[in-house]
C-alpha cells in the first residue's frame, strides 16, 4: 500500500511564526512588518511593533499594535528581512 503525503496546513506555519517578525501584504496594496502575537483559524493577525512600509524600503508609519483581518491578507512572508531589507538598514 502506497501512502500519499498530505500537504502541510499553511496555518501550522503561521502558528509556528508567533513571536517572530513577519511581513504582510494586504489586498489593497498596503504592507506591514511586525511581531506576530496572535493568529486564528481565519488568519486574523495581531502584530506588535508594527510598521506600515511602502515597497519594502520606506517606513510610512510606526503603528505599534495592529489587528489585520485574515480576509484582507494577500500574502505573508516569514522572512521580513528579505522582503523589506532596507527598512531596517537604510
């Protein structure tokens, strides 16, 4: 009998990212970087020390704590230093 590998649940990766910095791009084009505090089964996110960024290179606003609705998320990067390398260096 051949067993098929089940694809990993993406929510597992999101839960594993709690207390780590993530990059979030929303469907309206806005971008945020912050520390993931909480997530749920609908991908609602609470970020701390959040910043709104533009083009991954320019800080638009330092926000602090923010709630992002899961239905608004276009994608999430668990490597924010790659997505927004110059935010923290330049």
